[in-house]
C-alpha cells in the first residue's frame, strides 16, 4: 500500500554488501542487484548494476565526475560487448527451447534447434539490432521444467560482428518463476524472464531490460521482405524527460520559436528542468499548463511541420 511519489527522490531500498575482499563484495552486490524484481515503477538498478560492474569502480577509481566521464551522453542501459552479447544470445536461445518444450509437456521432437536472435544494441543515435545465429543441442533425453538443463551451444554473429563461439550452458529455471540461473563458461549469471512478446520476450540481464526477438531461420529470411514501421518524428516534439509537475510554460500556439528557446519548465526530484525547442519553428499546440503533471515521454509541445 506504500505510495512512491514523483515529487521527490524516493528510496525503495538500500543495499549494502561485504566480503573478504572488494572483489568479493562487488560480486555479492552484482548478484543481489540481479535478484531484485521490481515492476510498475522506474528505478535505478540498471545504472547501479552497470556502475558496479565497471573496471574503474572495481579499482576504486571513483570521483564526483564518474557519471559524466563514463556516460557523457547519459545512461541508456547496458551496452553489449562481445562477451555479454554471446551470454544474452545463448541464454535467450536456451529459454526459447525450454518454453517450447513446456508447450509440449517437456517432450521435444528434436534435441537440437537453431534460432536467429535480434538483440537490442545501444548506440549514440538509437537502438540497433545485433543479429546472432544460435544452434543448441540438449545434453539429455528430455527437458526439465523445474530444474537444470544442459546444452551445447554454438553462436555466430552476422557480419562477423563478434567471434564465433561454442560453449556448454547449464540453465536452471522453474518456468513458473522469473529468475533463471545460468552457469556459463565465463561465469554464473542471473537472468529474469519478464514478459512474452509477439516475436520473443523481455528479459532483464545485467540490470537492463532487453526485448529479444527469437526467430526461426525461415522467419528471419522472410522478415527481410517486411516493410519497416515509420519512426515517430520527434524533431517537432518537446517530450517530458521524466515524471514531474509543470512549473511554467513560455510559449503558446502560433508563437515563433528559435532553436534552443525555452518552452517549459518541469520540476522533478526537487530540481527544475528547462525544456527547449529542438529546432526553430512555429508552435502548433501546447498540451500542458502550469500545475499539471506529466509522465516520462509525454508530448508537451508540438511544432508545425517544416
């Protein structure tokens, strides 16, 4: 029944860990962060998980400029590396194999399968899809829906993005629970299975939520003929960067604004944020007024088409 308000920076929980060495304490903290299951509110576990995993944090190289130095364009989520991309791809393929076995009551027509996975890769200009082809073989006769399953997994990335690999993977998953424990050649991992999606599912991996497409090779081949959806043109929109309260609005319909001109002020977490016009133009509509509340990515001001 507790309410998490948007009018200040609310603490959900404080996490402290310890160990014989700094490395042990960090490993415990990473594992603990991976065990938090929080839905319905935005939280900072993705950022905390990324910070704690950084080599500079491990060495104790911490300054007040840490975030600005490591995330000059802001933090959007974990950026996949060759190692973590392979971990996410193989884990996702194994989850899909187990999910399909669940639908047939743990019986599988074949002990091997091939999938094409599209992984969201964060770039400065947006999210791109990293393509991996994963072939896996079950190292037993049947699939366990309440325990461990061992696989031999081979992974190849499109365009030689990362090196091809072959590993043994053990997945411990009670399919009625979100937590998945994975024993990988590079170490133990915890993945959270959050939601099914039309072409795959959403998982939480290293603190960040990833929408992973899991396709059969034939599906991927046919997808190349599908028209891409038109992206929303945000160049003419001023969006709320976070939940907050409108303090002031500096423009009205018909006003001509210059690029960078102030259009509104939003108060969130005890700070006032000045929002500016993304380009020069004429104001088409204003959807907020002082005192109203907004959520993240709400459209506040629209400009006329160029």
